[in-house]
C-alpha cells in the first residue's frame, strides 16, 4: 500500500481516522503546560498534524509561531474551519520530507512517525535534525507495541527508536507515558531529544 497524499486525503474525507483522539493528547498537554513563557515566540512544527488538536491548544495558549504540515489538504481544511483564527500561512500543504525553507526550535511528534512506512524511519531522524535550529529539540509520543507488516499505525519499541535517534540527537527522555488516555495506556512512550551540538 502506498501511503500517498490521495491515501491520506481519503482517510480524512471518510473519517477513517481511528488514531484521532478528538482532543490534545494528555502527555503533550502536560508538556505544553510546562513550557517556559519564551516559547510563545519560538518556532514550533507539528508534522503530519492531521486535525492538529495540539496546534489548536498551543494557539489558544498564545503561542505565535506554530506551524502544521500535512500531505492531506482535507485535514488542513478541517483544521482551518475549526480554528479560523489560526494563521493560514502557518498551515503547510506539503510532504514533510520536502520541507526545505523552514527551521524550527521545537518539533512535536504525535502519531506522525507511526504513520510513515517503517523504511523511512532513518530518513525521519535525519530530516528532523535538518529542520531543527542549533539548540532545537524534538518531543512527543511514540507508540509502543510490536511492529507488524500491516499499518498504519506501525509500532515499535524504545530500543529501535533509540537506534534512529541517537545518530542525530541526545536522548534526554524516553520512557512510558504515565498519563495516556485509557485506550492507549501502556502503549505510549514520551520522549524528548535535543540536537547534537
């Protein structure tokens, strides 16, 4: 199966989006609530943002430089309709791997990694590093369940994730989430990595 723009657009049009929580992910909400005030002007990317409840939450908290990139035009339209005050120029209809002209202080991972073809995982780590500023960080939630041939979502475990991330990042946190929603309890890892000097 090719995970193309058309594939993702169809998933959003038909609302075949079982990963969608309908709200900001609790582990990320807790992380956002603890961010220092100066992050409100730092550039933040949410790749494969989909309905982007995390972007909506940050926007309403007063974060000014939040960007969402997604290959699904329908997902971005849904978000624009739901959050009309969000800057339209910060909604990027593009393949994450084709982003070139941007750099970010913080990138948020939320069900993007698990939606990619697993063969792209090494490319994901490199591209994340390329898109981050010198002292930038990548933070978010990764699924913790066995990797299967079928997906998305595609699973994995902490050892595998470290093998990709440690080539480009210092792993500051990679541990089971304590505050997942009930349906994801025991299946999520919270992580935060900082770009190598």
